């Protein structure tokens, strides 16, 4: 059984084909980094237009790499939320047209749920219960998964998403876009103890995250250093940039790990699953390795190409849904599937 997956939730045009829920026949991603780089972040209107321009070519590449034709496709899965409204509609329109033309079933997939499900492509024997940490440019959520399809969000960001904070700090100090990979690379050449940035904690002792405070702390520190040095381009030299990046990353990783450890203890969970683009961050992965040894927590992290936005995760979740292997969700009429930009995980 071959399922085609399509994801256009943000700024990557993604198409993939999965065979029997275990084999990636093709997984194609067309990045829009060059389109948005000069703006320092994703411009929704440009993202939608770029998706529409790239879609036919990406579909052709995905089919060519798999050695298949449209006639071999048994079902189509597409992200219908959460994400950018216009961008989502491009993917939904493409998937609906394919399903209608082929007379094949169509199913809408939750983007955050797909980030969790992608771990089955790496470890087909993975089973709940476990705690999932989904961290990306648009999402930061701690989710307790008691069964496939049964989710309880125990913590989420109250302001900026984790990856969004990386991008904003990178823009502030002139590192470019996307900020996450650049800061991660710089951080490994800097002193993470050079600057003490604050760790936000909820007054109600909850497991939610807040990253706006550290963004403001970085801004204030940069303003202070520019005043002290008289250099309005500070940090202009690599040692200063590297120390700032390392100190910022240390604070971000600590906040992520502190809440994750608390959530694991409170839910009595010894298994942690990661997903989302920030899950490919080297600094986070190194600290999680130490956590695994210290607390005996079993940790599952996809390879970097399956952490960032991709359609293999959409096709994988679609395959399980179509086959009824984990839990059944009926296909939707191509005329009924709509975009839900603020779709919650509970709604699937």
C-alpha cells in the first residue's frame, strides 16, 4: 500500500511516498529559505505563492524518485493544520485534486501529531505510553501519549515557539535566517558560561514554556554592551558572537530539559520521543544523552531530515490511519477538507 503525503504548513514544500508504513519510497523537500532570508523570517504571502509555484515540480520529483506513477498511489494524506492559512490551502488543494482525479481516499493530518508519528519510521516497534516533546519554529509542546491517537498536552509555550526565539535572536545579532542551525553551530565554538541568561519558570509551577523573556534579556545585554564599548555593531567579532550564542543556547536547552524532566517524573514515564526541527539541535541532543544516562530515560530522536518539516511523517501517519493498524479515522470528502491554522492536537 502506497500513501502519498503532502505538507505545506509553513515554508517548505514537501511531498513523500511511504510503502506499507515502513519504507520511504521518496521524501522530497523544497526549501524557501532564499525567498524569506532577506526578511529575517517567513512572509506568509510569499510562502503561499512559492508553494503554488513549486508543487507540480515537487510532485513529479517525488514520483520519479519512488519509481511510481499516480496510478500506484492508494491514498493521499495532507497536513490541514496547524500552520499558515494560505500555505495550508495550497497543499490541501493539491491533495484534493489528486485524490479526486484518482478516486482515492483523502485524509487530513495534524502536523504536530505527524512529528510524533515519524518516530515509527525509525523504530516500528515504538509503543506508548511515552512523553513527546515537539519543538520547532511554530510549536513547543509537551504531550503525554497514553495510546496512539490519545494525547494530553501537559505543557506548551505561552508566547514564542522555541525555534521562533532562535530566529529572533539570530536576527537581532545579525546572524541571518534561519537562526537555529547558525546559533547551534556558533554555540559549539563559544563559552556557554560567558553570560548568565534567565530561565523562565511559571509562577503556578506549571509545565508551560515562555521564551519571550530570554529574547528580551539578549536584547538588553546587546544594548548594554554596545553602550559600554561604543560599538553599535557589537557583537561584530566571532568570539563575542560565539559566546553569546553558546550562552543563549545553554539557557534555551536548560528550559526545555527542566520542564521535560518534571513532566516525565510527574507522569512516571521512562520513555521520551522528540519531533520538530529544533530536535535536530546538536546542543540539545548532547544534553539529552547525558539525561538518558543520569535518569535512565529511553530517548527516541529521528534523524535530522525527519525532524524538520517533511511529508514522510504525513504519509506515515496517513498510512496508519488508512490501514487501521493503530486507530481508524475515516477518509474525508475532497469537498469537505478545510485548513485549520490553529488546529489543536486534541482535534487530530
